[in-house]
C-alpha cells in the first residue's frame, strides 16, 4: 500500500518568496550563533515585521462591522419609461453585484445581534460604470440636515471621558431633534433586531432621480424587499445569541450561501413626478419621511440573489467601498440635503481610509473601461492610462472626451435652474488683455512676445496656431509679433477672410 505521508505523494508546492519575488530557502531568523542576536541583514524577517505593522487600515467611522457577498441582479420588469440606465434596459438582463451588510454604531468587534440600524450597501458592476446603492434596512434616517450627521454619530459612539456608550448623549441629542422620532420608533420597535441579514429589507432611503432616454426626469425611492420574509429577534433571544456567538448574522449569511441556499430580494421603486413633488403635502426630499405606498405604489424592477462568498475578507469586504456618488447614466441625485452631503463625504472617507486609488482594487473596480485624467497617488498603477495625458481639455484626438448623449437634463428648483453651464459662453476674454497690452511701450512688447515665442515654439504647430488666434484677437500687433518670432506665415494656416481681418 502507498504511504499517503510519503513525500513522493505530496503535491508540489510553490516556492515561498519575498514580496519582491526572491525565493526563500529557510524561514527562520538569521542570528549570530544559536543564541545570538538577530541580524539587521535578515531582510526577510524585517519585511515580514514591517508589513505586519501595516496590515490594518482605519476602520470605518460608521458601519465598521460588516459582512459581504457577491451575487446577481436580474431585471424582471420593463422600467425603461423611467430610466435609461443600461443595466435595466431589458427584461432578463443580469448584472453582477456585491452587497455589504453592517451595523451602524458598533466597532468592528461589535456583536451582530445588537439593536441597531443595519447598513445595506450594494455595488452594481454595470456596463456603464458602478452604481452604488448605499442604504439601510430602514426607509428613513435620524436627521435631515447634514450638519447634524457627524454630531449624531458622535452620540452613538463612546463618551470622550468614560470611553463607554452613553445613553445620556444619545437621548440628549434625540430630544433636541424631534425629526429623529420616526427612526427612533423603528429602531426600538419589534423590527429593531433582524434575525439575520437575509430576513431584512434594504432601502435607498433618500430620494433619487431617474432620467429616461427622452430626458424626462422623475423622482424615486429604492426598495429591496426580502423574499425570505421579515424575521426579528426579541431582546432576550438576542442577548442569549450574543452570549454564545458574536458573529451570528455573518455566520448565517456565509453558511447559507455555502449550502446553496441563496438569499434573495425583490427590487422595486416608487416614482413621483416633478408636478407631484411641487404640490406634495410635505417635502418629498426629507430623509426622515416615507412616501405613502397607497399614493406611490411599488413598481417591480428585478430580483437580487446572493450566491458567492468572498475568498478573502480583508481584500473584498473590509476594503469594499461604497459611495452615493457612484452613479450611472439614468440614475442621479435629488435636492435631498443629506444626500447632497453624502455625495462628497463617503468617497472622501474611502480615499482617507483605503487610499486615493481605492477604485482600482478588484472589489471596487468597474467591470467596464475606465477613461479619465486622474493620476498618481498611493498605490497608483498604469494599467488603465500608461503614458497618456493627465489634463483636460486637450486636443489629442485619441484621448477621452465628454459625450453629450450622456448629459443629464437641467433641473428646475423653484426659480433656479441647475445645469452644467458653459463658462466660456458670454464672456469677453480679450478686452482687458488688450487694455493691458496697450500700456506697454514698444520695448516691453518686444520682450513680452520674445518670451512667449520662446516657449510656445516648443509646442505642436496646431497648438501654436490655436494660441496665435487668441493673441490676434487681443491685438493684431500682439499676434503678429509672436508669429514673426515663430517664423509663422499666418496666411498659410488661416482662412483668407480671417487672415485678412487680422492683418
């Protein structure tokens, strides 16, 4: 019989290497004699210790304790009358997703079964970029003014003196913010402790906008209704679960997926027109209120299924980063004040916590081509842009340019129009320069144009000609002096009528 422990029966292992790829012969400390001190030349040991000291990144200020899984979203109903989002343009279309569940207040070591709001953050890897639906398991929030958000989170954390959670802090804040009553009531209701991540709903909570192919905008709210059914824990059961296992919800999610029991949610939207929003009896962009389903019924969109566990928790769950600013054509923000603040705050937190290039990590990376002018920073790679330019506007025909077909229509907010206004229209960029040029004597003009020609001459000829047009528009003398110093015959490069006008 063959000995299973024999070296000849063991699979060949890859050779251990340093982070620089050098093979390692012995994995033991290098010392001066068997009892001697460790030597500084043991670079393998130094590398291991140095990396270990840097293995942790700052935990999230909010939603620190989290669990995640990959899955698939499938469109089940036609919603193209509301949105041009490409991943929703056909019934049966599938999109890969990543979903991170979390508690809000607790640190990374907090128990899963505590009474707390749960985060429900979804990343859709669509063909037009990532869409992040960064929500909770409740349809409302504690505050509507972004100035109060950081203050509220302070009350949910630890007292600066005792370093313990403080009920006086929490209730002092809530008692001064009556808009928190709706969320507080949900939190302390029988739904305050979900039995598991698969047994709770997810909500976008904020009001967002949808834009269709005709440029028509409606306001909407996002709902993910559990298909496992709502199940919750009472306080005594939750306490006993925490005593035996602090990872109950993460364990339940992981093991159910490993068994092939894939949790599912039905994705629906509520829709409100601008006309309805203008006459609605309260502010439809108020995060502390819901839209009544009787007036704005749920419209089915599709089904979400989680069907694959991450292979590495730190790389895929801890470093996963979600931001409401990750929007795709057809889905946009609204005047919701809290949402407007989160559009900046979340992405900024990721750049601090994970790094300026967090979107290049596999779990955060879009599954479509990325073409932009963002460069450098910690952990930058050249995978997407190599030697290409890092500035815009540019005149290089092969480089990415905006495409007007993806522009969102303007908003009308009261008497104010919200749009991307062209800063080059209706501006005189030449008169004041001409006035300045007129103050210079002949010698000064000669020195000025000599300096400009010396550096402008190092640019491409098409760039020289474009810039010369601007100098001529300021003053024909200004343009002609530079053209002469460049050895450029303007008439050779301009239409006859324009060259005559500038002569």
